[in-house]
C-alpha cells in the first residue's frame, strides 16, 4: 500500500504518522520530551532531545511501511536554532516560541520607531514570540557567534530547517514560506528575505536558508536503504489550516495544542489588523500563497499540563473532564494563564499567571473550571478582534488534543454562542503535512480535497450557560494585571 508519512514536530513531543491515500492513519508513533526553563520567561529545548524524539518516531514508522510516496514535515513555528555550518552542532539550545527573554530588546526597537516598518513588511508585531530577536540574542550572547556569523560559518533555522539539515546530513538547507513568514525577517509581499529587516535586527543574510513553496521538492533523505523524497514542509498552524481543508477565503480553524491558534484564510486579500491580530501567509501549495489572519494564545494545553504535573489535580490530561463544571461555574474564581506572557490581542510579554477569588472552600474543580474558562475567554477576545477587523466567525472547526475533551468543546460552543465543529480525526496538523507532501508529489490534486466532510461532531450552544457578567469580571482582572506590568 502506498503511504504518505508526516513528521509532526510539536512543542513538547514529536509524532510521526503514516497515512493512506484517503488520509486514514495507518501507523503512528509519538515521543514526548521535557522543556527547560533556565530563568523566568525563558523556554528552551535541548537539540539532542528534540532529534531523538524525531528518530525514535520516524524509524519505527518507516520499518512498518513498505511503499512511501513522500515525506512531509510540520513543525512548531518561531522556535529558533543556530548551528555550526561545518559540524551541524547547535551553538545554543533551541529557544522556544514561548520564550520572552528578548522583551526588553523589542521595547528598545519600538522606542527607536521600527515597529511600523516591521508590521508593514511582515504582518507581524514586534514581539519576543518571533524568531528575529531570538537569533540576535544567540549571536550576542554566545562567545564568538557574531564573528562566525559574519564569516558565514553559522546557519539559522526554525525547526523545519533544522530537521531537514540533520536528516539529510547537511545536504538540505531550506525552509518554506509559512515558516519564513514567522521570523520578522521575511517580506510577505515580495515573498523574500528583506535586507532592511535584517539590518534592523543586525542579522547577516548568510545565516538564512533558501525559501520555497510548502509543496516543493525539498530534497531526498536515505533511511533503511531507501531514498525518501521530502515534498512538503509547512508550519504547524498553517498545516492545520490545510488539514481542515480551509482552502477558501473566510474559512477558519482553531488548534488547541500547547498553545491555541485561530487562523482564517483571507485569500488574495491582505488584511492588516488594527486589533492586535497577525497578518500572515496561509500556505504555499498548488501555486497559491493566500494570506491569513491569526490570533495566537500562548497557553492552552500548557494549562492542563500544569494542573496535572505541578498541581497534581489529576493523573492524566483526559481526567481533567471530571474536574470541569458542566455549566462553567467556577464560583467567582478567575485565572489568567500568563505563564510566559499573554498573546493576541493584548500582547503583554511581562504579565504572569494569576488566580483571583480563592476562598477557604475553593475546590480543585473551581480552579480547573476557571483555567478552562480563561482559555475560552481568550478565544472570545480574538473573536471580537476579528470582528473589529471586519471578519465574522460563522463556523469554527477545532482540532488538537484539547478537542477530545467533550465538555470543553460544549462550553466553547456555549460561550461563543455558535456551533463548534470537531473533525472525525484530531490529527489535522499531521494530515496537513501529509496533504502538502501528497500535493508536492502529485499523488493527488487540491481539487480532490475540496468539499470533503471535515467534521463528525457538531456542538451547539445551550441556552442560559454563557454569563456575560463573568466575562466582564475576568476582563477586569486581566486589565488590572496588565496595568501593573505596563
């Protein structure tokens, strides 16, 4: 049987999945690894642990699959690695997208008047979230790095580029338009690295990979005496957009993984946001590169992991449903999930997580419900921001690990006051990588993917559940915290 293989390299784990032509899962492997938190607001990954998770999932899948048409890669975006061009060894740990260590650098650049230039060229804000200030930090803080970069001895990559380099033993040094568009160095209109942006961040062009369409032929790797072609590379949130078949302008998805990311396809129309959203590239497939608007929430699954691992409320994440109120009543407990700042549409790097309203009879269920509800309230904030930018959400398709929590999905529908669609497979990100690779290998066409059934469960809002006064109180608590950190 001919199969497509997708590497889904996420923030806390790697999955490798084999799909048949109808995108049914035929084989899957997953390995988790630990993040490192060296200082407050710093988040890193040991490169060896990252690559071990890739090898330990890829090899078993390849052993189980005889006929592999192509391989696709999807990855956590913005996470930054810099390595030696001759040895392939990273000169520092991977700095994760959640990392906020460059907040002061961003503030300095804002004061110097660069924010509008960056926003007008990249569609992004000037924020530690993106790769550029991470690269600058590594070059400025690792001994000899600046000199080596100037001499062309270093390479930068988001995780996709690093995987391509390592899996090909240095033969492939490329990225795709979606990952490039998340660096603050890529002009989304000219579709090229931008010298003015490089000058602003003091980054030499020699450190940058080639940029290609998401469904390009990136090259070949050799595994188990087989040559496997890589015909798909795409950032994880854009991959989920493809996996949810959001090929038409106005179609939207939300992925609830480590973070939560809402993205709407805006087609050929670039919509610069006035409400704190990101104007980015949707994908680069079948000779089309549509624009998209995105709202980024930094903490989603992270919240549940914290309740599980540090608070010890439940032994595993699925058990969290037992601690979630069926009506969303958290008994006046409010939670702000600012573990590493807060994202769209507020963009505050300094804020930290907080609970308010705890009394002697506050229970684990109250705190868990407040945590889930905080995530829903952030989604509402992004929905309102989209409305300000002229986009009304008519339907919302969600995926990611948290979409398996039926009570969360129901409360999301209740509080958004609209239907929420959950696809039959929650593997939208991996499916998107497989689709991208399949298109790149001419295994099927995009026309064959249009109109397919994308959801199996539809949650409809219940009357009398959403409490607007509760949302108002949560927003007030958030505003107080933000004022304290401004």
